[in-house]
C-alpha cells in the first residue's frame, strides 16, 4: 500500500513564484501560463496489512509536515488532482539521498517499522491559458523539458 | 584589461573573487545581473563566482542560467573570451549548456554522495580543503593557461551539489579524449582514488573541473579565491610554516586568475 502526502505552503511559495517569473519573463510563456503552484509529494510504501492507514498518514504528516506553515492532503494509493491545471511530477532518476534518509529515519529512529520505501518528488501545477490552439499537455511537456528538469538527474511525469 | 564578476541574487563570493582577480593584476568590476546585458561586451573576460544564485530554487544554477546575461555570455564565449565559473558559477554554466559545451545540457551537478569501500558514508553539503590535479595540458584552458599538466593545487571547496553526473554514457570518454577534464580530486601525492575523502563528492572519475571544447570556458567546484593568498592556506600547509609572513604572498588559487590574465594577453 502506498500512502501519499501532498504538502504545500500556506505562506507564499517563493520558489514557485521564481519559476513562474522565469517562465513568463525569461522564457516567453507569458501568453500561455496563467499561474503556477507547487506541492511536495511524499509517497510512502507501507506493509499491506496496516490496520488504520488514515491514522498512519496523520502520524507520518506529524513528522514530515510543519503545520505552522504547511498544509497537506493524504490519500491511499492513487492521486487525484483538481481540474484546471496540468500536474507535472518531477523526481530524481538517480539515487535520492533525502528519500533514503527519510525512509531510514522513519523506520529506525521513529519506530515506523511498516515503512518499506519512500519516494520524494515535486508536483508543479501549471495553470495554462486554454484559449490558444496548442494542447496544454504539449505546453506542459515543453516547460518540463526546458526548465523543470535536468534530464541527467531528473525525470517528469504528467499526473493528469 | 578588465573582467566582469557576475553577481546574481544570492551570489556570495563576488567581492573576494574580485580581490583575487585584482591581486593577479586584472582590473575588474562586479556586474549585477540586471544591468543591460550588452554592457558585458566591454569586458575582456568573465567570472561567475560562487554562492546560491536565486537561493538554488528549482535546482542549483537553473534559474540564473535563463537570465539575459547568460545569453550574452554565450555570444561572448563564441568570440573566444574567457569565462571561469566557480562552484555555483560552474553549476550555472552546466545548466546553461556552456559546459561541457558539446550539445545542449549535457550533464548535471547532483547532490554529493561520498562513497568509501562501496558504502555511502555521507551525503550533501561538505566544506573542506582538497587537492586538485591539473589534468589538461598547459595552454589547453583559459583558466589554467599557465599551469603544467600534473601540477597539484590545494584549494578548498564548499558545496552540496558538485557530483558530476550524466545520462550520456559516452560523454566522459569524449571529455577525456578531447582533453576537457581540467581538474581531478586527488590526494596530496596526486593519486586519484575513487573513494571518499579523496573523491570528495562522488563525482564521476574524480572530476572537479572541466572546460568547453574550445578551452575558453572553465567550470570548477573548488574556490580558487579562497586560496588566493598564502595566509588563506590551512595551518598544516608547509607554505604557511613560520607564520603568516607576507600578507600579499600568493596562494595556489591565484594561478587561475593569473592564467586568465595571460590568456587574455595572448588573445589580444
């Protein structure tokens, strides 16, 4: 079973603003990019026989989310996104040291014996102006390849 | 002769880099990223110093690589002017495709992964003195124009993402064949072994610095401006024996700036 924690800032996200500004002011996407959001995504693989996954997700969130500045949404196995934007997941295809460290700390220091693996990624939410003739997924693909990833260490995936 | 030291938001080594350049008798000034980029054409060479441009948002160097000054630097590089990228400057040059400069974006500088005896012993930010072996021939690269092949330079580094990786399985062979690997991490005798602490960040084949095929663009993770004066060397270094001595005495890092100066003189 996979527990997904989608985490986003309640305060303004400076990184998202910088990426948006770069796309609009430096890379010519002013006419197609209406807005841009960002979420961190933790996907935590746990034993299938976990009794109360919702409670477990809350306990994970207590460790991985700072609720003074962040909000989160938990889901089991599948991810569901709202309409109105293209969610682009970006993660490392090389070894992710932070994900490994998080897995080891959850399991060995914090007592979450049921954790089998941890994946960490960023979901960029591209709010695109749909009045143009171009396919939004085509634009999102272009943005991902031109800015959001370095293909020598990252990969991307459209989640909707 | 005048060089520009490029300052992006978050750059934090521009002043000492300019001091180092001036100590090598190279005049220069700090060039803010939001000045008209065309003003860069008035300079004879460029240094992109270390720091955390744009707070490393998205990826180290990714946002700065899209700034108009980088497009102008690309044009100036095509005319043969020298560019040296140090630490974050190296990351910016890689993200912009100026290094290794054989296609588009050909590589990445990923998180440090220190490996010893097949075990990962450490990851992430690291700050230490290291020894660099100059593996390019003399005159191959603008930033090491005066340095002989095989010379050793003690220079400190401080970074979290200096681990050169590439998805192109032929790239490293090509860099070796074309003499584009300028510096490798080694021990004090000049031996490059793949384990930490000699290979201090896990970089493929101990690579610490590379140049473009033309040799006028150099990127290196260690900070030569931090060993520009002899007094900056660590206490255990023999060059420092007997106290600080002459405060203007040069350290090994100055060779980079002296090389750049000589390259510009020859080119002019």
